[in-house]
C-alpha cells in the first residue's frame, strides 16, 4: 500500500479524541447500570404468573433481541421525532442501549434465577426470612455469581454498540473521529487510533470488572 | 535459439516494466471502466432520479469523463465521510463529490482545479425570521457531519463564544433536512444549491432560505490519489474542456434550469 502516515495531526487533536472516548465510556456505563436494573425487573416479570407482566417482558425481549441496534437508535431519534418527541442524540443513544441491554440481560437473568433450585427459597422461608430477604441474601448473590461473565460480555458489547451513536450525530469517540478526519482527510490514522482507544476502554472495563468480581465473590467464580 | 530466448526474456522484461509504471490513467483505460464516486444525497449535484438511477451535475461529469476516456462508467454512491477511504482503498478512481479544496486536505489527497463554487446558507422555518448570521445565537443549529459548512459554522460559533451545546451534527445531508423538518433543530446550514432544490418540494413549503455564511465561497474540486499526477493533469484538462466545449453550461442548465452565471464561469476559468 502506497500510503504515508501522518501521525502528528492525530496527536494535535488528542484532547478532542479523549473527550469523545469519555462520552463513549459514560454512555455505556450508564446504559449498563440502567439495563441491569430493568433486566432484573423484567426477568422477575417473565417468571411471574400474572399474564400482563409476562407479556410486557416478552414483547420487550423479543423486539430488543431480534431487531438491529442501528434500527433502534434510529427509531429513538428520528422515529420518536416524527411524533414530536425530541430526544437529544445522547439520550436517544442511551435509551436505545438501555433497551437492548435490558432485553438481552433479561434472558440471562431468567436463566440465572432458574438455575437456583426453588427448594432454597422454601428453605429460607422456613428459616423465617421474608421474600425480600430470601432474594437479597440467598438467591441474588448466587445468581449474580453465575451470570457475571455473560453480563460483562454484554457490557463490552454495549460499549462497542455505542459507536452507532454516530448515526444520530452523537459526539462520542466514533463521531468525533469522523469529524476530525473530515478536516484533514487523514482517515486511516484517526480510525486506527480510535480502534486502539476502543480496545483500551474494553480491556479496562474487563479488568475492573474482574477486580470487582474478586472482591464480591471472593474468588469463587 | 538462444538469441530467440534472450529476445523473449527481454520482451517480457520490457512488458513488465511498462506495466510497473502504468498509472491510474492507464489503469482506467485498460480496465475499460471508470469507477466514479459521487455523493448521491446532495441534489442537484448528486441524487437518485424517479427511476432510482443516479443523476445530477456530478453524475453528468462522471459520464462526460467516461465518454472522453472511451470507457464505461460505474457510479459509486458515497457519503461525505467515505470519499477518501474509497480513493485510498482503490474502490474509486476519482471522486466528483463537491469536495472543498482546503490546504489541510490537500496534504492527503490530490485536488484538481475547482469545478464548482457554492455558497453556504441557512435554511429555517419562516417563523424564525433569521436576518443575519448573528441571529443564530440562541437557536438550535445543525449540519451534516464532516462537511465544510459544519467546520465553518463551528469556527464562527467558537469565535462568537456561543459554545457548541446548541449544535447537532447529522450523519448525512438527508438526515440534516429530516431533523430540520421534524423540528429537532431550528435551522441547518447547507449549500445554496441543495437548499434551493429542497425549497421546491412541498415538505419545505413553510421554510425559507436565510443568510449566507459570511465571507466564504466554497470552492470545490475533483479529488484523486495525491501521487497520481498524470491522472490529475488529465482531469484538469478535462475540466478546462468542460467549460470550453460548453458541457459545463449544459449540465448546469439541465440541473438548475438556467444558464451558468457568467461570474461562476469566470471564477472557474481563473481557478479561484
């Protein structure tokens, strides 16, 4: 390939790139936290005997898992826009990512819940625990331990998916990269650096989540 | 026998060395196809006509170029951001895509002489009554990502100390107009040509063209790989001949409904 790399232009714009990387990290962490909370609720709803909650959860999961993320981000931005609901690019991407994360994690959590024998629930009840206590001290800790790895996978996936934010003009890492490269047309240089940044971000997230796991589960993972 | 063999070897060597110096111009002619990149969501320079075929001023230029080269033309649809990667990866031989000829970009790609001059303009709902560029201060403004008008607007906003909170960038020209139509932004910046085309459609009946970006002419060139000097030379002559032979005026008339303004022709002749 007859191409001369000009790296200095990338270093001149490093502050803007780092700013973009921060937005990427920010939106994916928030999307993950909200996604986990909603997924736990949806998983409980799915196992619930009340038909209504079960249906809501099923529809959510089916749509989230069987349509492209690109389409969901577009719907959150331009789709809702057609009805006069205007989300900012950040909120549109955040809500689409929360929707997807919750959809995928619901199934993971449901699997986790079902892997805990129901006799444990009965046993904790017979020890005088309330339902909440049974979930809080017996079921959830074991469940979280089992689904911890699939959950971190989803986290990494959501960091990488946030790059689709470029579609709705969000200034995260990809959007910033695209704008900066259009000024100098140094496409390859900027994209390579952005790819390295994504790599570093995901590695950092994986590393800190394994640290967290070691603290939480005391090596039993 | 040995002499014959030697001749053959020499002939082969000569052939390969000819091939080794083949430049883009040779490659296109030998291939028999010109891969011409155009941005097809930028009417009337590039768009899809009612039969869903590529059409527009830039597409006509691609076809004119193919004709003088004596090759078939393969039009590739690009976004603004795809223009350079498509050249570097060899997917396109040339991009006729309204590329502003900044000195920064010219460090990366080769520019021809200018082939068109745009004005950057504001389009907004008529209720906003924007008289001058300074009226944009407290409005939500958008533009397509990676365009020179985005850069120009941001430079202006930064200079005025407006900050960038009110600014939204869109992935494509169509998305920017969709955002304006839906009311996500109060105004967008685009080119006078694109705005004039959009204002003719009924969706934008309540919108009006506003002021121009101050002190800025958007002069655009055709781009090719920077080191393909002979190819760029050929493209330069092609552009000169487009004006001299009247093809430029023909394409302008076809897409803008009037003859090309004398000052536009003159500034292209002067290579401004």
